[in-house]
C-alpha cells in the first residue's frame, strides 16, 4: 500500500517537472549545416566568355614581330600595330628608328647627291632610286648631298657620324636591301684612303647593328675614268672594302666616259635628267646580273 503511494507521488512529480520544463524558455543549440564543396567535372565545358589562350601564330609582317591568336578572340599587340612614322627604340642597335610597314620591300639607300638628287633632280628621279624601283624595291633615302664616308658638308655630318649622332633616322625592321653609295665628295675633299676605309667600316658596323640579316650592296663612285683619277681611285678603294667584307659591288668609276655622258652633265659633277635616264637602265642591268630584286619581283 505504501509502495503504491510512493510510486504515484513519484510519477506525479515527474509529470510536473516535465510540464514546467516545457512551459519555460528553451535553449536551442544550432549546428552549422555541412558545406558542400563544388567539384568541377572533368567533362565540364570551359566558360566561353574567357578567351582561350592558344600558341601565337606569327604573321608574315616585316620582321615577324607581330602575332595574333588564330581564334580572333584576342590579339597580341606588338610594335607593328603602331602607325607608320612612329619612333621606336631598336634594342639591337640602341638607336631610335622609325616604323615603315613596307620595310620588307624596301631598299635603304645611304648615299650622296648622286642618290639624293641635285641640279633640279629629285631623289625619286636619280639613277640609283629609279634603278632600285625598276627591280621592285621601295626606296628610302637616308643620306645627304655634299657628304660621304669621311666627307661632311657645312650642314650635315659624314655617313657614319650621321647614323651615330641621330642626324638621320633609320627605318626599323628588316629591309630587303641596304645600299651604301658614295665617294665623290670624299674625292673632292681629298679625304685620305685610310679615313675613307675606316669610316666605311664604321658605317657597315652601324648598319649591320640595325640590319644584321639584310642583303647589302656597295655602289662605287661615279666618274670618268682617267679623266677623274681621284674618283677612279676612290671607286677602286670601295671595291676593295666590299670584297674584304664579302659584299657585292657595282663599280661606276668610268661610267661617264663609257656611256658617253659628257654632254649630259648639269654642272660637271651631276647628271641631267637625260643622264639619269641612261644610267637607270645601266644600273637595273647591274642589279639583275647580281640577282638582286625585291621579294616577289
């Protein structure tokens, strides 16, 4: 009987305790939900908004410097994306040079007034320029009248000094041909053989620094043979310089006499338009015999 009373009271107390705990404030312990790490399937397609970087394909532009991505989504900007006339630094030569997108078809012509024009003849109408054009080249003249390998004028330095000082700005890239012509003013100013050869070597080094893989040509001194002995001597001197450096050479030391141009001289030194026309044909033939022509010509 006493046992039943005790059990009843215990049950009633447990019920009261449960009721009180349910009626009072409750504490909830929150556990963070497990994080699911996103896994990219090996079969998932790439995001099309992200350009796909593929190996560049080099275009056939002046020095191979320009490259584009073939998917046309992206382009690698290079120096050749700049406009013609832009001045750029050539790290090989250490000099500032000018962009010319036609450089691969161009003959860079360093010379005197036989190439640059005088006595009313423009640069484009000289026998050197017209002869080069006849072989498919575009001509860029970088010399000056009254100058030579060692000779300077009152307003312009000699050939190597002009390049080294920045008095002339060479075109950037790889020209199809580099022509070194002169000697007439060296003869007129009585420059020594040693000075002419030393400066010719300097000029060649300067030009090779900019154009290490271009074809070079040396054109001698226009003269009348024995009637202009110092000019003939300088022409022969330049022939030796070219031979020592493995460069093709065109001698012009007796052309005035050989092609009977005495009556086609404007002032005893420079040709008339008719004289330039005659020597244009001669020069074209000389270039052809050497196998020199612009790419694709």
